[in-house]
C-alpha cells in the first residue's frame, strides 16, 4: 500500500464535510391516526384553544393502550441503528374509582412501551416482546398537564438493558421472561408492533375510569456512522485524523472489516464509508 497516496486521498476527502443527523419521526395526530389504534373509547379530538389534535380515551377499563402495526416508521429492524429513542406525551384528566358512589379513589398506573415480534409466537403467547416502564406514577395529579416520557436504548444489546423486561417465554412462573433463546436484539430486529399502554405485564389491574389524552408518539433512530470517528455527527478532517492515528496504532477501532489485520481493506472501508456520508 502506498501510504502517502492514501493519506493524500484522505486529506482531499476531508474537505467534504457531510452531516449525520439522527432521523426522527413523530405522529402529531394533526393529520389523523397515522397508523395508530387506540383502546376502546379512543378518538381523535382537537383542543379548541390552540388547535392541537391528539387522541383522547374515555372508558371504564383495566387500562388504555395505543398500538401501531402499520406505520413502517415505527417498525422493522431497530438494530440497524446505534441508538433508538421512543417518546410520547400524556395527560390524565381522570383516573379513579368514580364508578363507586361517593368513594372517588385516585388510581396510579404505569406507562409502558412494548416492542412485539410476532416471529416469537409460541406456547400461550402470540408474540415475544421487550418492554420498558416509562413511569410508575401516572395519575391525575402528576399528569394534570402534558408530560413527556422517553427512553433511549442500544438496540444491539443482547442482554435486556437496565429497566427492560422480556415477555413471551413459557418459563414464566416467576414473571414474564424473554422467549427461550431470544436476546433483546433478536426481539427488536423485527418489531411488528409497538404499544404504549398502562399495562405492566407483571401486574394485574382493577377496573378504573380513564380520561387520558396522548400525543406526539415519536421515534428517533440514530443510524450511527462508521466514518464519524469522534461521534459528533459531522464527517471532517478530525475523523480522518483519528482514523489515521488509530490505523497507525493498530487500534481495533480502525480494523473496520474486523479481521484483526490493519491493511488496505480497512483504509478502503474507511474511504467508502466516508464517501457514502452519514445517513
Ligand atoms: Ca398533536
Ligand atoms: Ca466526526
Ligand atoms: Ca482489517
């Protein structure tokens, strides 16, 4: 390999900066349900004072849920991204035992996001899933105005990341578990359905009166970028410099084809990634 020519090429490339922004998608409900479906008693409504459109759910039920099986923005292979953030807004106008005369007891419920993979259907379960409790304190007091909840996670994690649970395994005498042989990454490599709900799979619930509003369901996929060596979202001289240093030091970070050799193929992979830019 002619190292000086390679360095010149890299230097030439370094003048062409490329932006690598994370990709975000939000259902605002301003244009309709956008593939989302709500539990019984859910409907689109518009705030007359500010024109904001959202879903409102009014029902006597064990819990409310919102699921999407049709909007590809929220589904598919999460493991293509370095990190994924899921977010939603919720307001609670009523969550209590109002059905019993003179004994209005406020209830507190969790708010859960669950990612379901139908390939792990089996036994008594219709899917394998992973879930995260965004809050255990959803009630009339805490959510008397809009509150945003979100979770960011590494979709390539094999173990359940901190705070996540698994569901769909048959060996669940002590609570829900991942399907046998499935990792966290296996489940989120094929998300068929995403659900926001007040159901923690580990708990059971009494009937309650709900008047809950939700809005701004969003997903942010940070695609990551091989050539962005300093992870600042921009491809420039600093990334080239860091690559050259790592390559010279035989740092595994520069072994882009992961064959433990530091040669032309790694430089070529870096050039290709750099030229491709960041998604
Ligand atoms: Ca809205
Ligand atoms: Ca960079
Ligand atoms: Ca290599």
